[in-house]
């Protein structure tokens, strides 16, 4: 199993976030010009994962939707089985205790990569039962004209360690990241010119045994929230 490709550029580059420019350590997100996910183990402790999972028991869960282009040319959230088989809980339905935990996690994320909190989408928790999966897709390229712009970065945190299956597979990069409780993955979704980087196509591989629960959010090009929900 290949977790990530090695190598670094030792160069700090800039990504434009709307009207402001923030310096990100893009050397961690590329190797000789080829994008790669940055994997950080132990970002959350086992105790923190357990606390979050406990709070998620009280969240409102619904079948996961997929943002897809429809016959009218517009994008809408739709139920698309078997393309995506999982359940989602949105931050707006999280407990106050869990919201407090997420605020601490966001501050911790800012020690890993620079971003404005106002550019961060609300968190989503995704739960997969056996045979649950998410087919190959991109996290960006769908929000042209949106007031917040497109998704620059993805933050994905595993809260559980499945017995078998459930990895995140980047097909074009030949990178497969195993699900492991407390592990953080960060990847860039856009070229520096703001266009979608199609090399970042990825899937949530089928869960074969055990339980898989993740937290995920995205950094937008412009502000998309003014306060935590």
C-alpha cells in the first residue's frame, strides 16, 4: 500500500484567496510539480476521536447526497445510489460540545497550513457501513460564479480504523491512503491559476469490514461563513 509519494520542492508558494494572498507550504502538497496528499498521523488522539464519535451519536444523519450537473445544466445535491453510499451529518446539527471541539481543531489546523477561518465551509461527518463507498469524484470545479468561489483545499480526518477497506484512493496519482483513526489528509484541489486540478480525482474505497467515520471540510477562495453554526 502506498500512502504518499516522497520528495519536496523546498519552496513556499502563494495561493490567491479572493482579494487576499496567504502563504501555504505547497511543498508539502506537491513533489516535483506533481500533487500529492499530505498525510499527518496523530492529528487527533484516540481519546479525541472517541469524544467526537460520542457526540455524533446525537447528530442528525441523512443519506449522503452528490453535487452533480442535471439535465438543465445546473448543479444540485441529489441522491445518487450506488455512486455514493453513506450517511452525512452537517455541522448545523452538531451539539454545542462538538462545535467547541471543532473550533479547537480548526485552530490546530492553522498550525499545519495557513488559511482564514471565514473561508472554511461548515464541517460534515460522513459515516460508512459495510459496502459503503464514494465513487471517483473531484472536490472542485463545480462552483464557478459562486460567491465563495471554488474549494482550494480539502481537510479530511479519520475518526475510526476500519478492519478492512475504506481507504481514500487517488487514482491518477496512484496513491492509496489507509483509513486510520486520528489521521489527517490535506490536498489541494486547484492549480495556482484557480482552475480545477483533475489529477486530484479520488474515491472512498468500499468498506469491507468494520466502521468508517470521517470529518471533512474545505477551504474556499473567498469568505463563506461569518460565524460557527
